[in-house]
């Protein structure tokens, strides 16, 4: 299962905010901060049984509210509590009627401008990482699962946001680094002391960010203003490919914010067949969009009542599982069976698994007007070549590039040559060894 819950930086990524809960990469556990009166309490969801169930994990003393939670693959829940310029980390677990707590340590952030947050759940689910964003640099911390307690693994010059795992080992981390007023995606190798390499540069003056990555297929979901300066566009590319980054017109929805939050796993060598789940936020609220690169269209579905917006996971069989919580069903998972390649819509529904509908329970709201196969107003036919913009890099043919670490220092030509780094296709770069051929 491929799960990603990215917390966009406000005012930078144009996303819809943090997800309603965090889910382990294998889809077995989820965790969220559940409302409890005037406060919030950590809550763990077990998802791999015949029916989902939740356990609340109250812990800590007064004045120690949890700011973030994240489940591990063994069922324990990592919590972060900020207090007095420090961020304390602990693992919570149920112990009969009470809650057990294992303190892990704290990360000091003496600079009041430094912000610390958890990165999306790592592959494997045994470790957890955090990002400390300072005024001039960003530190990557291992905060759970390390042999020597909390460890700073890397320090990246500039302010970083985002976070997407590029491999199944939890070693290659994509971050969006802001330097000189522009944001470019970089990759940090946590297995080599935090060695950093540029990952994506579509144009010299564009903001190019990685939102989601699927290690199985190599599919990358990106956001960039390169095709229309000043306006972010959602696009896709393939890690290790020489094909250009594409910006489908169907992903441009008028007066709506579109944020991808999950990619269908198991589509080896066929990234164009991966189903991508989209959170669509508009004047009518939030709903679900499902899109495949090969189909060049977005199918719209109503979100289940109580959906923990922005969270969900795909199964390899193509089912989208969406956690939700209502007064009648405090812990539920709705299953959305998406259309197949034949684009057949009959028989699709959003319903709780292994549970009959309860009498008097509210139905999901109607889909917004214009749901179904859709593109923004005036878009050409999906079968036409103009349905996707293929943006070239400067005057070349390729836009999805990974610059080698030494590219800037091994220029071609004499002293009068341009100082701009020379791009190479992703498949020729060091990261290509992570892509299944």
C-alpha cells in the first residue's frame, strides 16, 4: 500500500493542509488527535483486522498537549509535545485500562523561528523522522527507532518543506528546498550522512516541488509554476525516465485546490496506470478525485461523511480506503472501488467494509455539480494531444532531471561558459539505481 500524508507549508505549496490522520506505509495502523471536550487526545486505529477499531491513549500531564502523532508498524504511537523551546518525543501504547509511555528524548530548538514537524511515515514503519526548519538550514532528525536515541542525520542549507520517500528502504528522502527565493526539489541520502543532490529543475526561475512519490512505479506528482509563471500547476513525471514532465489540463479545476494524497502501489513499470487519489477543496466543501495519467480525466466522488480529509490508502487491487469518524461510527473505513481501465462507472460506491448500513445514519453528500469525467472549462477533448502540456527544459526535450552532485563543478567549455549546472536525464543519474527496471 502506498500512503503519504504531506503537510504543505502554508503559503508555499498551495496544498490543503495536513491530513486528518497518519497511516503506516503497510496500512495496518493509523493515528490521529481525536477531540475530547476542549482538548485532543492521541488515538490509535487498527486497520488490518476484519473491522477497524480505535483505542484512545491519554498520556502526559497538564500543560503537555500533543502537537503531532504518528503510528509505528508495531502498534505504538509516536507523539510530539512542544514545551519551552524543546520538542519531547514519546511512544504511547495501550496497557490494559491505561496507557504506557516510553520517553525517547527531546530536540532543542532555541531559535524561536525554528519549526519542527514530523515527516510522513517512513517505509517499513519501524522508524520515524522529523524536520527542523531553521532560518538558514534544515535538519533531518531520527526521532524513533534509532539504536542510539534521537539522532540528527542531515543538515540541508536553506529552508525545506514537503517530504516524500523515494525508495522502500526509507533511505532516499525528497525535500523542497527554498534558496534565493525559489524552491527546488532535492534528494537527501540518509544512508550516506545526509548527502544531498538536486532532484528536479524544470526552469531556472520556477518553483518545482515533489508532492508524492511511488517507489514501485517511479511515478512522481509535482507542483510547479513553470508552465504558467506565478500560478502553480499539478504535473507528473517518472523517476528514471527521459520523458518530459506533463501538466494535464484535467487537473486544473476552477476555484478549487487539488492535492494528491495517495498513489496505487504495485504498478511495476506502468506508472501511467497508477490511480492517484486527489483531495479537492472548493466552495462546496471537500470531495475525492481519482485520476490516472493514461486516462487524462478526473472522476469525482463524494467523500464519506466524517472523512479525515487528506488521508487514505490504496490497495494493490485498486481499492481506495478512506478513514472517517462520525457520531454513529467513531472509527470507520469507507471503500471506494474505482473505475477500471474500461472507464466503467456502474457499481461504484463508497461504503464501510464488513459492516451493514446502520439505521438512521446519514448518507454521503451528493457529489458537486459537474462530477464525473471532467476538466476545467474550455479544455480540449481528452483524446486530443493538447490535453497535456509537455514542458521542455529551456530549449531541450526533457524536464524531469536529476543533477549530479558535481554537475556545477564539471562544466563543459572554458571560463566563459555559463555557470548554470548541466542537467542529465534521471535514468543516467545516481538515483536511477533505486528504480526497478
